[in-house]
């Protein structure tokens, strides 16, 4: 059996993309052996079976921005050394954070393994000089990968033209493949917060879910403007982000406490339990830069699959197109032109069409499986190490 190495720098507990890919592959082929090479942002609390072996790489100077170069060098050395020890037949590299050890491994062993590069984001136009150097190295690795997986069709078409790519390209959407009805039991704290949400729902509160940090590119100001005119009984349910930033957001925009219910970070495996408390969601990305303009995050799909209508910003072409094609919500600009409760009443009356959901899930799963099936067949036929 071909040995596969996933390599990533992430908070594995909340990284739905990697969790979904691993589960899809394991359900497709029980005999797969995966080495998960992880530079963890947080302590790993998710468990998995013995077919996935976790290799955590820790560095001595982590989280010190002034000494970051030494952290990068230490991680590169340790990850490269580990890859040499593992000798994987397939490497699935997750985004640019693990670029250097994979690039080095590719240059020194160009014909020894198959490389799948999972490109999560498109570089923006305002990157720093050092970031632009890393982007150039990333583009080189993309061109020399056996296959490149991108986050959506729009990004795939953009990079194919920009980089004149001729290798295998596909996109894998960040859908909620297994998470609509999670089997994981929430912690006592999460259970208490869920109970509080349910109690408030029974008293008439209607929650609009906002997931993620309150950043400028995620429509921070548009959200503040909406909140000023938010009619009762609607409240913004904030999942993710920090409490300090939430307080700053309220104070900067002089927003009252009763417009919000702050939860903060939620484990990915129980996240849908919180989404189910909502009656709608709000997902915004300003089109200021390329990556933001081509972004359709997993919370967009999670909301759609849970049947929650979605409020998006009209000037993002990907989000705008999704709402129009799937009749899945409305636009924040329309509400701001005429702020009244009727906008939300119309959202509540939307019936999200279920007919396309299963076909979308099956299509995306089959694309990933077909890619691996093809590469594993080649790896079995042509021994490399």
C-alpha cells in the first residue's frame, strides 16, 4: 500500500478541510496508511484510529514574531528530516505554511514521490516583500506538483490563467461533508452555552450566526452598520474570534450588548450544534483584494446545508453568484437601503432547495477519490523509493 503523508501547519481541531479529506479517504479505502505531519497551532484534542499516525513538530521559539525566522528554519529542518525518514509515496501538502520543507524535499527527490499541493488561498496584491518571495517559491512548487487542489472553481480558473498551469488541477469545496449531525459530545461548557441559546430561543430570540474573527476584510464595518438597525428579536450570535476584539468592536461602534450573544471559539466537530440555533447567517468578504474577492468559505456551505438563509455582501462576486444561483438568502446592502423587519421575515420564509445538496457532496467526494485512486495506481505500478 502506498504510504501517504499529510503535512500541515494548523489548528487541527478546527481545520474542517483536512478533517474532511482524511475521513473521505479513510471511508473510501480502509487500508490507507497516513502519516500526519503537523506543526500544531493548538494542542490536538481530536482522536483518530490507528491508520493515521500523528507526528507533531514542536519548535523552541514558537509564537515570537521577532524570532520567527528561527522558528521557520527549525520547522523546515525537522519536517524535512522526518519526511526523509518516512519516505512517503504521496505527499499531500496543505498550503504555503509548510512550503519550505516540501519544496526542499521535492528538489532533492524529484522522482521519488507524487506531490499533491492543496492551495487554500490566493496571494493578495498588498503582500510584503518577504511574503512575495514566499509566493514566488509557492508558485514554483505549484508548477512542479503532480496535482493541485484549490478551494473553489473561481480560484482554480484564476491561477490556471495567471500561472499558465498545465498539471492536474481540480477544486475541492469546503462543504460540511460529515458535520451536519455531529456524533461528538460537547464539553460541559459548550453544553451549558447551547442550553442558554435554546432557552433564549424559546423566549423569542432569533439568532443570526456570524462565524470567525471580526476583521475588516470580513465586513466588520458592514456588520456594525447592520447591528445599529437590527430589529428585535434578532441578535448576532458570534462564533469564533476573541472576546477582547468583540469588546473593542462594540466600543468602537457604540453598539449595545443586547445586539449580541458571544460564544467565541468552538471545536469544529460540534460547530453545527451552534449553527442549528440560528435562523439565518451572515457571511461577508470585501472584494478589496484577489483572495477576498474569490473567497467562498466553509461557513457559507455549512449555512446552506443546514437550511439557514445567508446574508452576504453584494459586491463579492462569488458570494453574490452563490445566493443568486441557489436562491439561498439576501444582501446586506438591500437591508441597509431600507432597514426594517420585513427583510428578515422574507429570509425566514425562504425554503432552501435540498435537491442539489446530495449531488454536490457526491461530486466533490468523487473528485478527491478519483485523484487519489489514479495516483495510488501509479505509485503501485511504478515503485519510487
